[in-house]
C-alpha cells in the first residue's frame, strides 16, 4: 500500500499474465502497525491512490480477487478500465476484510467522474462492481463492453449504462418518484453478451421514466436468453437520434425489439425514431414474430442493410394489425436500402401483410431457406 500511495504520477497501469497475483495492492505493516486498521469506509478518510491514473488494464490474472480496494478513492482521472480473463475476480472494487465492511451500514458512492471506457470480458465469477455498501457512479461512460460475465448481477446494468435507477431504488426512494425522473446516458457504444438472466436492459418497459440514449451509436446484444425486449416505446420516441447499428443475436425469449409496438399508431406525428439507423441484424431469436410495427417503416430513412437469420417464428418483417393498409393497397419504401439477407426463416411469409413493397433498385438480395417467402421484384 505504501508503494501504491507513492505513485502519484502514474498514468497507465497494465498487468498481464500474472497467474499467481491475488491483489494489486497489499496492506502490509508499516513500523509495526497494520495499516488495515486505519482503513475507513468513510469516503472522506479513505486512501488516495493513483490520483493521475488514466488507464488500468488487467489481462489473464486467474487468481485475482479484486482490482482495487473499495476504500481507495481519488481515481478522478481514470478514463479506461478493462479486465479480461480473471476467473476468480468477484468485484472490481473489493475488500480484504469482509467483517470490516459488513459492519458499516451507510451507503458510500465511489465516483469515477471521467471514466469513458469500461470493458469486462470472460470473468466467470464476477458478481458486481463493488461489494456491500459501496456503489460506483460513471457519469461520463461512453463505451461499455460486458462479455461472458454470467454471474454479474443484472442490477449492475443500469449503473454501467449511465443510469442510476438501481441505486435510487436500493436507497428506498419510491418507484413512483423515480419514474418521474429524466435519465440521460452518454453512452455511444454498448455490447452486452452472455447475460443469461437479463430480461430488460435499461428499465422495465412499463416504467414511465424518460430514459434518453441520445448519444448511442452502436448497440449489440448477444446471448441474453431471457431478454424480452430491447427498448421501451418511450425510449425510442425522440431519444435515439444517433443510433446507426443495432445487432441482436441469440436472444431466445425476445418477443419484441420495441415493447408496446402496437402503440406506435398513437405516435403518428412523432419525430423519427431511428433517423440514422443504417445496419440492422437479427439472428437466433426464435420467439420473435416481427421486427417492428408497420408505423416504424417511415422512421427508417437511412436503413442500408437488413440481415435476418434463424428466427423460426418470424412471420413478417413488419406487422400491421388494422385494415387500412389492405384497403388502400399502400406501399412500403426503403429509400436507402442496399442489401437484404434472409436466411433460414421457415415461417416468413412476407414483409407486411396487406402492404406492397416498393420495387427496389440496386439492392443486393440474398434469400436462402425461406420456403414461404415470395420473390422480391425490382432488385438488381
């Protein structure tokens, strides 16, 4: 610990292939005094370490128990944190002495004010970001990659994506009051993979919270077997202006991309939901019966590539519950579409029942093992 406290100018710390490493910092005795006794969970008296650290990288340290002690503060310049292949890691910020931390009941927040990149990968035993009464806030987070962390609590997701719903709820703030809040995330890129228990990414779809993802450009969700939906209808209404790529793989329970698709008719005059979305890919989502409501078609002016594969229950790309489209024989148009790939869609029968697809020009179309889907005319 004394060495760590002396590294005032350290800006980058990289640790790799240390197979026996258990702790980055150890609390040894100084002048016969065990300094662990001086460690306090009080935010104001905790140890200041690595005050200029900008990047912390840990790769393949299979016995590491945690990255840094929760009682260490002062990481005010930390911008990047990545931890890969640390199979025994349970918390990023942990404790040496469990009894000491469990006896303290007040909630303590460790703030990483300028953290922009957080990457967690192949951490088989990771349970959370902090232990016990500590919680971490990352208000400047821009890029989140969380891959193959099967035990990580799903309550950590709102915090990592820049929302603090879980923290407020844990403090006893009523859900009704929390619903009234306007929550904004600064995230630009998100990859979430291997969360087997995750049902909702941002918040429950029935929540009245106004969650804004106005900076989000890239979202990939993969291997979330219990995920029910990706967005709530209130989230896509005016709050995804920068999203360019949406990738959804192996979400077996996914029923809707947007929860409450049918409500889009009530938002007929709403601002375009996905004004910059160019790439949409869906694979191995076998409970999904359609991608979107037909009302979303006009909200995809930049869609360039559409890839759908191995979705056995998908019957239509877009769904329409009413009769208006059938009576008027309306056409649906994608002005920027350049590539369509449909593969192994055994139930797909058309783009949208009762609507005609506007003839496509200069579009690369690949249809494979879609026995019920009619040919698309006008493609070159």
